[in-house]
C-alpha cells in the first residue's frame, strides 16, 4: 500500500510540475496560458530570467518524477519551489491554497519515503569519501 501511494504521489507531483512548467512557457513566450495563472505570482517575477529558470526546473523535475529517474534529486530541487508556492498562496493569493496544501503534503510524504537518501546531508560531522 505504501509503495502504491508513493507511486501515485510521485506521478501526481510530476504531472503537476510538468504541466505548470509548460504553462509557464506559454506566459514567457507571450501566448495565452492554458491554465489560469496567479497575477500575484507573476508580479513576483520582475526579471524574466527567474521565471525561465523556475519553469525549466519544474519541467525537468516533473519529467524526472514521471519517469522515476533521480527521484531524490528532483524532490530536493522542488523543495524550495513547493515552499514558495505554499507561502505565496498562504499570504498573497488564497485562490489555490487547497492545491498548495495538497502539494506540500504530497511533497512531504515523498521526502519521508526517500528519507534514507537525505540522511547523509544531516550529519553533523561528515566523513569525506575515499
């Protein structure tokens, strides 16, 4: 059951970030986005290169999650993005707060599921590899 829920969570996050990243490219190239975007979120991207960098990371990590390759790396890269999405919808734009909470819960579950992959970065005194 745990493995099935992990697969569903991984695919859910992968699809959400792949679609959101592609939707962001529509905004970058001046097309009408196929999913409504938050005006508050777009106002935060004063410099277009930040939006390009974030959306590129979202697309890349979404693909990695969907194809189940480098999953811990994708989870680690998406951590600050998920935190930013949650805080944006908590404080500025409440319209998608439910989705942001679901993203956080799904992301935290995947962090917990892959916790053994992250334990070495929490060592107080790390030992260099030989």
